[in-house]
C-alpha cells in the first residue's frame, strides 16, 4: 500500500473495518512532500544508522521513510490494531521494534532513556503537549522533531515578550533550542483535521547543563506558579521573594535561571 495515497489509505481502512479514532488523534499523513520535509528535518545532523524513537506511527508512513534511510526505529503505538499490523505491513524489517503501549506510560517507565539519537513523530493533537513536555523534562534525546498542532508548536517556540509565550515554552527552552520548520496543510491528512499543523524541531543545548535536579524542580514549580497568574506582576505573586514589575511572559530563560539560582542559593 502506498501510505501517501489518500485513496489507498481510505480503502484499507474501509476494507479492514478500521475507523480512525479522533480521541487518539488518528489523522494519517498522506502527503509525500510533507513526509520528506519532516524526515529531512528530523535527520538533519544525524550520523549513519541513527536510533530513532517514533510515537504514534499509525499506518507507518514516517516509519517506512526512516527505515529506508537506514534508521533503527522504536515505534510506540497505543492502538492495539495498528500496533499488531505495523511490522508485518512494512515487510517485517529487522530495524523496527514495535511497542504496543501508551506513550506517556512508556516515557514514565524510562522507555525514552534508551540512548535514542532522535525522536521523529506525527504526535496526536490532544496528547502532543504532554508527550513533548515529558520528553523535555527527561532531556535524554538530543534532537526531537514533531508534527504538532500549530498553536502548540508556536507556544513551544515563542520567545520572551511574545503574546503566546507559555509555561510549556519556558520549560522546553531550558534545555532545547526550538525552531519552527514549516506548516502542513490540513489537506495533507486523512481524515482531515480541524486544526492547523506545524513541524517543529527541538535541539538540546548545554547552556543549563550544570543546573541540578533540585534547582530544576524549583524552576518548574516557580515558573508554573508565575504563569498561573500571568496577568500579575511577579513582585505581587512572590511578595516575600522578589521585587519585579515584569510579568511571566516577559522573562527570558536567562532571567528565570538567574532568579532560581539566586533564590535556591540563598536557601541552601
């Protein structure tokens, strides 16, 4: 089956009695140009035979392309029907491991800590933010490329001062440089989603590598509280800790880490 042919994908679903599940975000990518762009972005800078984690492979369109480029792929699929068919449908390739599991459980149990060179995925819309943040907090994978809801991608990439600056973006940028690669039209999927999609890459940096796990936990709790009251000035949120007229979205990662280091060092 040509996985970038909407008619063939639709025919397989009908013949197999398979109905794409909206709750699981089963919008299958069926556009060759978008497929190549995603994998090109995901494989940029990788060496030969990379180890790649894929979350939500679906019918295997990204999986097939990555295997063809020499990658070893661990594909985590929540839907038991799709997980059971994936390896056989792609010709039982030796470089593919299929894990029938929920991605959040897989990450929580350390599955993403297995020395992957990259993560490349078309993530389900509803769980995309949570999956990305769980991977980011683990900060084990050097490069991650994901097709996400455009709103989510823009929040992850937003810099200080942006109206869409968010807690998710601050947590992500602590350890990753975020880049918007390209938008992907809704017509590139079947079934067609109701929201826009965007490819985003996260490349791990070492600017905060010395930050201890204790300081990281404080960083997350401190910034979470600040963004819960994002319309207030920081000085009014943390009256006994800091004096500032800035609001949460105005601070850079450097600003946040300076505050966190100052507060935690004072209390140590």
